[in-house]
């Protein structure tokens, strides 16, 4: 059961999105929130703590204090995604690989437009990144901005949101420790030159070269990870981390402990007294940290005799709901969503085929999803069929083994469930049979066939719903992508 403070935090986030309150405005005091939600000051403060940790808004204390709008709606959505990924421990390599896949797709989509406007914006981007950075911090910031600018060039909100969230998460969990600033700046200069090569390849509309350069960029980032180390949150110099309150730092420590010790769901972590001694914090600080983790179902606290804190199962559903409300405020296009799904699902199918081989457990799990969807074919309630079928690509992503890919596939499919319904049993059957072909390829360990079948599945079953100039046009684009 969701705690009232978590429910209020969600509602505050939704209100911030729907109302579009301006930056810098203090929109509610504690007393006003107590009256609005008919609850105690303690519950309101719990809710505000969650809101602050998730990066939805800031909380001002003292005279004239209250809920302070400190972020744009997009920044708040990025913060929410990043907060979940960090606490739920999306792996560093997974983040790099996922952002690399998105970088490649963003470049492909930009090239697909082949317009004078695209070329003009690429030229402007090149001019901006041709200027050398004044220091290492500026270099790192500009590299992140490079891909965000490229994503914005496509106009696709999904890509922009994912890349921004992944890069924010990477910055918060990685500490790069150069041997000396001079060598680090040399590396930064080489990286800048490489990104300029990517732009030049795009300006020549050379997709094979662009793809090769992006692959090289991803490999360089993976190599760089080997020269990084994880710091305890309180040691971090990253301003996004160092300014967090003690309760938030405690939540990060506990989340990391769960991951590093590979604690399974249900494992007892300890009593409140044991945790107080372990982390050396006050009871209010500890309880605030635990509420943050409980909001994402990362831990579960049981009161009474034999109770204590145990490991939960991270649940992104509240994050999905909140971010989807943000996406629904935007004038997005359906083919943006399809491009996003292609980027996620095609790679997931290929990686699942590579990873699963003939692992009977993973293969059985995939076919169980098919059978579950099959059971809804004759149901008059297409919502159940839609939701059950949407779990299939999420399961494929899980088998692929990339935590970030699984997370964002879940987000993409949550959006499908919110806007799409099957119209007939024939339609459900066609989609399920299409997924079965994908899973057959994965079970056979055939990466190429898994990739092709996923493209064909998305093309045949979702292209007709896109609001583009013609069905033939979108099929042509999909064929070119394949």
C-alpha cells in the first residue's frame, strides 16, 4: 500500500506539470498543503522531502517558505528519471551502452530528414563545439551538451529526455580522477576532435562513417570507465551530490550497499536501531532516507516484533506515471514514439539473442509472456490484452541484461498502454504471432533474425497508426533504418 506522503508527493509533481508554475515561484506553504490534503504537518514534510529528493521542486524553510519551483518541467522529468535510476542501481556500463545506442539512433533520425534546416543546425552545432573549452569542467559539460543538442535537432522528446537523464545519472555516480589536469585536457581535446568528425560525417550524409565514429565514441567511454571509481556519496565533489541533505546521502549509501552486496528481495537488512548505529545518523534523518527508498519500493519496512528493514523490488511505475504526464503536455508526434521503440526494442532483441543462447529459463519466461497474452485473445476487454502484450518487449529487454534498456522500454510501453488499445481479437492475434517470431529467433540465438523480426513487427503492427503523410512513407523509413 502506498503511503500517504508518497501519494501527496506524486500529486504535487502532477500539479507542477499541469499548472506550469513559473520558475522561482513559491506556490504552496506547509500550512496550505496541510489544508489542501487534510493531513498533518509531519506527513506534508515527508511528502516535501520526497519531492525535493526527486528533483521535482525545492523546499524553502522559515518565513515565507514552502514549495519552491526550482526546475522547468523538463528538468524535473529528467531529475525524476535520474533519481530512480541512481537509487535502483542502473549499472554504469549499461548507461554508457544505452546512451550510445540512443546517440546512434539520434544521428540516424537526423540524417533521415536530409533537409537544409538539418544541415544549417549541424553547422551551428559544429561552430559551437569547435571552440576549445577553458577548463576540464567546461569540457565535460560541453560533451554532455553535444548529444543533448543533437537529440533536440531531431525534435524527438523521448530521445532528448533519455539522453539527458542517463548523462545526469552518469555524472552523479562516476568520479573521474585524472593523473594530472594536463593529460585530462589532452584527452578532452581528442574527444572534442572526434565529435567534430561525427558532425562532419553527418554533414556529408555518410551514415556508415557516422555509425562507425559513434561506435568508437562508445568504446572510448567504456574504456574511460575503467579509470573511474565510485565514491561514497559524502566524498563526491559533484555539486548535484554534494549539496544533498544527509537523509538523501544516507538513502544513496543504503541503495548502493544493497547492490554491492547483491542482496536478494526479502533479505533482512536490519532493525531501525541497527541501522542508526551503522550509518551514524539521527532517527529523523534515517526515517527520511527510508521513506525515499520505500517510495520506489527499493526497501520495505515492517513494524512490530520480528520486523525491520528488508530488500524490496524496485518499482518504476510512479516514475513512469509522472514522466508520462509531462510527455502528454508536449506536442509530440506518434512517429517519435515509434523511433524511440525501434531504438530500444531492436537492440534488446539482438542482445537477448546473443545472451540467451539456449538458456531454458530465459526462453521459457519469454514464451510464458506469449501464452499470457494469448489468453486474452477472446476477452472483450482489450485493455488487459494491451497491457499483457506490452510486457513482452519488457521481458525481452530484461533477458538482454541491460538495466537501463529495461527501464526505458518499460517507460515506452507504459506510454503505449496509456494511449493505445487493440480493436479486435484478430489484431491481438497478429501482434502475438509477430512477437512469437521474434522470440523464436531469440531462442535460436539468431541475432540477425531477431533484429529483422523486431523491425518487421514494429513496421507491420504499429506503422498504420502513425499520423504521418502516408503509410508508405513510414514503411520506407523503417526499411531504410533496417
